[in-house]
């Protein structure tokens, strides 16, 4: 990555679990390759490992308990309004969903249109949703992978920024495949953020074009 001339993009990372993608982003920042800083990490889960990783990095870590919002008809929107407040307070430029196990509503999507990304462990549009490594194996796919995409209201549906392909091997289990896909996730998420930081991503309908080259295919990354 060559981001010396790009300004630091302030990242708001939403996590629900162990946070290995967050760690890959932190590592890329600390390795000085990624022109971004962690403005805040927010979780809906008090015990999310991602919160600990944020603290270790010296970044603000916020647990926002969904319980007080439950039971009202607009509970998801009300929760997202509270999330938005945190993101705005920390002057977040780009929101990253990194293992965030909550569906985001129009409240966040419209506030961060084309400024919110997600990482998903399949080659979208194949296998949106959950347990996707298992589904790809059971379907008999020969290749799977991962996708970074901008977030729209449809789950796992937004314009694709980068994908990496991962072969499915004879004898793969959901766990072994997930492990190899995860290695690629850790490569492509920081790369997508860097492209954003350099102002190179332009969304044209469903398509994300890397602006300087006009080559949508630069978003394809074979495993090295
Ligand atoms: C990753 O596989 C990601 O693609 C999916 O959830 C998992 C999160 O892992 N959305 P981690 O918390 O980043 O380790």
C-alpha cells in the first residue's frame, strides 16, 4: 500500500465477535501502510473480543447494549440512531462492519451512503447470510472466497469493492475453508480501505470503479 499522500480516514468499526478483521486493520495502520485511524470501535456485545483489541490499540471502545431498545416497534432504528450518535461524536468518515451480527437500518445506511463497507465470507452474490462456508461446500462449489462491499439496505447486496477467490479443497470442512477465507479477508479489507482513503473508489450503480484506472477488475485479488 502506498498511502503517504492520502489523509487519515477516521474509521468507525462495528463488531460483535472476536474481531480478527479489526485486528488486520489495526495491524495495517500500525504497519504505517494504511492511511486511516480508528476513531471508535462499537459493539452490540459486551464480551466482543474486538473491544479488547481496540483498547489495546488505544482506540475508544464502546459497548452499546441493545436491551434498552428492545420491545419497541422501531427498536432497530432506535438502536441505530444511538449508534449514529456515537459515530458522529467520534467524527467517523468510513464505517466498517467487521463481523457485526446486526442488520443495519436505513438510519445508518442513509447517513453513511457509499461510506459504509462490510466484509462477507463468500463470493457475493452467491451465499449471502449466515453459515456460508458450509453452504458453499454442500452446494459442491469448487471456488469460494470473500467480498468487501458497500452497505445498502439489502443484506449483503451492495456494490462490490474487492473480492478474493479461495479454492474449495477435497476434504474441506466449514472450519478449514473459513480459515483460508479469513486469511484473504485480512488482506482485502485493509486494501479496500486504502483505496477509499486514496479517493479511488467511485460507485456507478452496482459497479465500483477504481477511479484512476477505470478498471472494475482491479477489485479482483487472487490469493498470493
Ligand atoms: C468474518 O468471516 C466476516 O467475513 C464475517 O464475520 C466474520 C468476522 O470475523 N462477516 P472476525 O470477528 O473479524 O474475526
